[in-house]
C-alpha cells in the first residue's frame, strides 16, 4: 500500500474513532478520561492530516475539500450527496474545458479534458458531510495553472447573484458550463444543502467559497432568467423580408432562422429575394430552456455578398 493510501485509510479510521469518542463524551460529560481520550485522537487526526497534505503535495496532488451543509434539522442523503458532488465535477470540467479550448455551447468534453479534471476520492470527514478529493496538478514554475484558474472561475461562477454577472461569465466559460452550474445549484436547492468548498495545496487554502442554501437557490433562479448574447456570422439564403414588420427569414443549411432588423434592410440597403447572403447577427439565447427547446432570438445587423470576407465588409462599413 502506498504511503498516501495508508494515510487515507488511517484518517478514515481516526474520524470514526473521533465520532465514537464524541458520543461517549456526550453520554458521560464529567468523566475526565473520556475527554482526554477524545483530545488524544484529535491530536492524532491533526498529525495525520499534516502528513497527508505533505505527501499529496510531494507527488503533485492538490486537494479539494467539499463540505455539504444541510440545515440542522435535516440529514444528508446518499442521493442528494452524489447528485451535488457529481454536478460539481461537471461544472469544474466544463469551466476547465473553456479555459483550455475556448467557450462552448455544449458541456461535452474530450477524454483528455475529463482525465485532467476527474477528482480522486481521498476520505470523508464528519461535521455536516465532508469529502476530501485529490487532483494531479503539474505546477512547474507557474504561480497559477489552468486547473487553478478553472477552480477560481468555478468558485466565482457559483458566487454570482446578479443576472448581468451570469450573462458576462457565459461569454468566458460558455453556455455548457453555466448550464452545468445551474444543475449544481438546482440539485442543492432540491436537497436543501449549502456548500463550503476549499481548493488547497499542502494544507493551505488557495481559493474557497461558502454558499448558504438560500444563496444557492438564488443562483439557480438568476441563471434561469439569464440570456447569453453573441455576435455571429452565417451564410444562407434570404427567403422572406417584411419591411413594415421589420422581420426576415433565412435558410441556413438545414435550419430556418427568423428575427428582426432595424437598418440592415432598407431603401438604402436593398436586397433581392431569394438570394444568398453573409448575415451578421446578434443572437440572444436563454441559458436555461424549457422542455429541451432552444429559445433563440436573432437580430440582423448587416447583409453582405457571401463571397466577400468579413474583414473587408467590416472595413467598408467603418
């Protein structure tokens, strides 16, 4: 057995011993030997934890401490615990994917990204319900690795309480990551949990976040109201235009898009129908959609011939 695995086993055993000693002390509060036994076990736990962090650091592992915080009257369930931990893993993976590969609409990640971000189980600890997880993090001479940045951005995302913050961070981490954050927040809200999460190296906190149940519920509500905004360029066939209503329809590959415009089509900017164009559009998309359907609004900014590169059309309009 490796030194780290042995320490993990010993820590699990010592936490069981602490729980037993605490129950004994509660039943016999005035017996000095019981209190002394508890303190001896607590000192052993402190020594084991110090060794665990030291060994983990030597082999290039950082530690993520995740504490589930249910209300005092509520117990933690296996279903609730696995749901929130699984959702947290997906948020972190999606944010890391955005850091290294750019923001995505989908939360689907490559095998390499999944491998780089999958937490390993270390041990559990009492006091609500706590889980220690490890992750290999090659530091080299960097003060902050891509994994560090991803965890910091994950904590920031989980801490947002304003719709404008969610809409801004969506540009950085992508729709996929924000939708996973909604799933995490929603699972916590359903279970009634709060969370305290700490990203540590050699026992020292690098980033941490603590979110109460009400705050997590607010996060879910804010994400559900948020809209992702982007500017895109598409090439397709303009099929219908209504000047009075200022609406258009355009066939792009196998899909039909429709939306509004202001000055993109006018007497000064006439169009032919049907005709192929390069369309520059503002796209507004609901972060969380109902019944799996996309809720997307298109606003036409400009139409150009399809064979003219975007850079040239930008220069011509400037």
